[in-house]
């Protein structure tokens, strides 16, 4: 299967959702935001500001956990499509040799 067809099949398998690599970029961005909120909480001028920063950080950490699970599923789908394409190509080579 040519690469453009494999990419199309991956997109279909993911139902238009993001690829594992794209999800990794989202996670990295959220991790940066989480670290900034941790710094904000550590240097907060008031208890209210600290609690607010920590609450936002916990929400981001939950989203990161969700994205990590989504990333595993997306990677599995991508790998499955690529494996199926490789198997089909191997079958063609074997059939040509017979």
C-alpha cells in the first residue's frame, strides 16, 4: 500500500482525531503550563491565589492523563494500520515469488 493510502487509512482509523505525535505536542504544552502554575502556586501572595493555581494545575494534570490514554490508543491504531499494510505488501511479494 503506498504511503498516502496508509496515511489515509490511519486518518480513517482515528476517525479524524489527532495522531499520537500531535497528542504528544499537546501534552508537552500542558506540562509546561502545569509547571508554570506550580511556580505560581509556590510564589503566590495569598492562600486564595495558591489554591486557585493548584486547582488549575490539577485540572491540567487530569487532562494530561486523559491525553496520555488517548495517545496510547492513537499509537495502537497507527501501528495496526501500518502492520496491516506491511503484511499485505509481504503477501504480495511472497505471491510474486511463487
